[in-house]
C-alpha cells in the first residue's frame, strides 16, 4: 500500500471535481479537508482484489463525507 499523503496528492483531481460543485456555498478548504477524510476511509477499506480502480472505489466515500458535512452544517 502507498503512503497516505501520496495517495491524497494523486487523487486531488478527484477531490476537486467533487467539491467544486459546492464551493459557492461552503469554504473550499473545509470541503477539501472533509474530502480527505473520505479518501482516508476509502484507503482503509480498499482491498486490491476488489477488481476496481481506487478512484472508483473512493468516489462514494468522498461524496458521502461531503454530503454529511453539508447536512451537519445546515442543521
């Protein structure tokens, strides 16, 4: 497995693709930090034998954390 910092840097494009939808409503830095939590959770649960790319596996984790943050922010 890779170093988590390298993994985050390699997937910044995916992170920004997800969080750019919400940048007009929330701070980009906050969204980025929440998205990194999603990457870390995906990294901990990902197994090489899943026959899927890490980015495909991580996408729902990242989006889920961002949506959870938005919902907590609203309430």
